[in-house]
């Protein structure tokens, strides 16, 4: 079983940057896919970005060119670098892991990102 803990959220002004971290309790080297999701108040949870164990990345259209996902197997940590933040990026951000290719089986508890205008 994998335990995930997010950190790095906070309050930032529009145009600013934050880096989120997702620390795993065990090795992430062999985890098939990891991803960041977010959920804004009153909205459904949505995929922000995902990264495979080979380093292939996918991004939601709304964050392309502004956010960068990465994973460091040596540190058992995944990151989300968020630049040029907008008020509409305000949400709880969750990291998730799909170890075997059957879907995201493990989730963190989330970290809040608030972007002020």
C-alpha cells in the first residue's frame, strides 16, 4: 500500500508561482502512473497533470504551458510546478497513484491552493 502526502499549497497572488510536492511512503520507481488532480468549490474533481514511470506527461488544456509535473524516484516524490497562477486555479490539489495500470488506487488528503486577484 502507498501513502501519499501533499505539501506546498498556500495563498499566492495572481501571476505568482507555487511548487507542490507529493511524498510517497514507499518507492515510486515502479508506479505506473502518478497524477495531480484538483477540486474547486462546487465543482467536480478534475485531472491537472499525469506522468508515467517512463516520464511521459499529459496536461489539462487549462494548465498547459504554465504547470510542469515531474517525479523523482530517488526521493519518492512527485512535484507540480505551477507558474502564472490564475484565480481559477484555486482548488484543493490531490496527488494520486496508479501502481498497476487499473486506475488511481491511492490518494493523498490534498493541499489547498488559493490564488488572489
